């Protein structure tokens, strides 16, 4: 049987054929896969992990822990970039306008879930529209504390004392998780306290120790050392289980307030329209590292409860928190001046 004869294919023709086949193959890939094929493996440059708070705070420290773990395990070059200000909105707005290519991440907290209502239309971004969840990391509770010399020893004592005379309740500032917890407490109990907002938790605790406040709703890690050294007394903690560091402090449920559970969570988001395959890859890598025993121990020592959540689970949790705090903020008429 005769075979049809073809002239030899030279190098230039071979390159053209391969290019045509390659283009056809690329068309069958997702946009992210095409980008990888055309530009090389992701990531091929540093990743900016934006923390919208000053250096040294809890969110910043947690982000640096996770960034280092990913640098070591995945060989990703993650650079922490602090962009504080605007009630954590400046950094968030910056990330929301970044390219959706996986190279810009945002550290978020309960503050951002509350800001969706507190700064509706004024934040420079929309949390659920302009950002996509990558992973949840952990949470820290709120602790209700009084001066160690105070006659108030329980949450029931606090309610009775507030009914007898006006009490001053400090927090780390308007719209912060401690303030939101105070507002929720007042809504649940009908107890009225005079809110005194501070620029941060530390000065409110200083005034409580100095006798200038009656009670403070505090971020747990900020007041933990003061409770352990005996200068403050903890009335309750907003977790479902008691703290191993303070086993004698009841949970809010044990104190008769089961609906006062508050988790000041921290997680990671990226610009909307980041390719789903890349979102899942990053989220899986973060969850893997946060699930490691050494990372769990490090976060626990910082005062966090490790809560590794992937993109879908963290997204569902975040939407629930946004809705929950929107109702609390509106019912309590909390406003940012």
C-alpha cells in the first residue's frame, strides 16, 4: 500500500505547529490556569499581606505567625504591610482595589464585620462585594473585668450595682469589639451603663486599675496579665468553654448570659474576582498551617482560640457575623462620630 509522501518539516514549521497546539490547549484551561501556563508558576513574586492595624497588635502578630509558616512550608515570599487608620478601613479599601491575582491579602477581624454597618457607604469598599474570603485563622474573646478591690464579683453583682447607681464602663473605642459586646450586654439584660470609649484597650485598663472606671469590656489578651497578677478581677469571658489560663473565670453562659458569646475573629481575604482555584489553593495552605500543633500552641499563647476555616466555611461564618452585628448595631443605635 502506497503511503502519501510529505516533505520534511523544518524547525520554523515545527514551532508554528507547536504554538498552534499550545494555543488550542490553553483555550481549554481556566483563566488562572492559562495565566500560569503563560507566566509561570504562582507565586513568582512577593505577596503583600496587609494588616490594617499598627505593628505589634494581636492581628499583626497572628498575621506574622501565619506568614512565616507559609514562607517556610510553601516557600512563598509573604511580606506583612501595616496600613492602619480609619477604623481599619484604610487597609481594607487598599486591598479591595488591588489586582485580583493572589498577590494582595487582607487581615480582617470582627471590626470589619461591624464596619459593614457602621460605615455603610462610607468605608471606600464593600466587605462582601469587593473582597473574597481566603481562610479563617482564630478568635479571641472579650472579658468583663473590674478593679480587684471592687465589691462587684459576678455578672449578677454588676447588674445589681448598675441598678443602684450609674456605672462607667470603658472600652477600647466606639465600634470596637469590646464596645459591641457592651452594647449586646445592655440589649440582652436591659442594664444601662455609661459607655466611656478610649483610644485603645490599654488606657481603659489603666484607668480601671486607677479607680476611674467601674468596669471594662476588654479584649481578653489585653486584660489577661492584669487578671493573673491580681490587679483586676474577671467576671466572665465570652467563650463557650472556660479559659485554661483562667479556669476559675466563668463563661457568659455559666454567668446566665448564653447569648453573649462574642468571638473577635481574625481571618484573611483577597480582592473580589480572584480566581476560585487560586482562592482555594491559598485557603487550603493557610488552613494546613493553622492546623499544625506548633501553630495552634503559638496562637493559644497569644490569647487566641485557633479556628482554621477554609474559604467556603469562613465565608459562611463571615456573612453570619455581618448580619448578627448589623442587627445589634441598629438596635443599640451605635454610631461613629
